[in-house]
C-alpha cells in the first residue's frame, strides 16, 4: 500500500531534528554554555515567540531548549537509553534541512569534546489531513451503528 492509496500527502513542508543531549561528567561550564548559545545565533528562539513562525523565521530555522526532569522518565517507558537518560532536548525546525544540520554538527562537536553525547532523531513536517482515507478507516470503519436504546 502506498501513501497515495490512503490519500496521505507526500509533500514535505519542513524538517525537524530532536537532539537529546547528555553532558559529560563536568556538566556545563560557562564556556560551553556560551558556545552553545553562539550556535543559535540567526535561529529563532521558540520560547520568545507566540504562535506559528513567520515564513522568514521558518526559512532561517528555529530552536527550542527543553530541560529533562530526572525521575519522570524510565527505561520502562522509553526503551532508548540515549533519550531517557539525556539531560535535555534541543528541538530544531526549518523549511530546509541544511541550517539545522549545521547546528547539529556544531553542537555534537562541542558536546563530544566535553565528554558528552548527542542522540539525534530526525523527522519531516507534512500538511495535516484529518479527513484522509486512513483516518476514516481508523476511526469509523468498525464503528457500530446506533442501537435501539433498549
């Protein structure tokens, strides 16, 4: 079965990278924090903007920094040690892959040099289609008709 058979779009509207960061034994020092901050120059900080990005911001790239809450995720919930054991997540999105891959490469070199690691999960953004054939089949194909009320 192909996406066209389910009326699923093959159009890619953007790219996302999820960078799960684990710091080395020393953690983050001022020099590392400043270097990471410098990587984000030119990208839009999602924490400072309300709503969806402008076309210009989406073309440049956007980032979001999220701190891990230790103890709230376990191996039983997520069987990917680099994800559940990470200290934080940097979510990147952009209309094209190149700007955020450049960020990822720079971040990885900084973190690995300081004894840490970066696990990357990549994805694409597609237009939403809630009325596709797949949704109809999932939600309604096996639904029972209303009963008599008896």
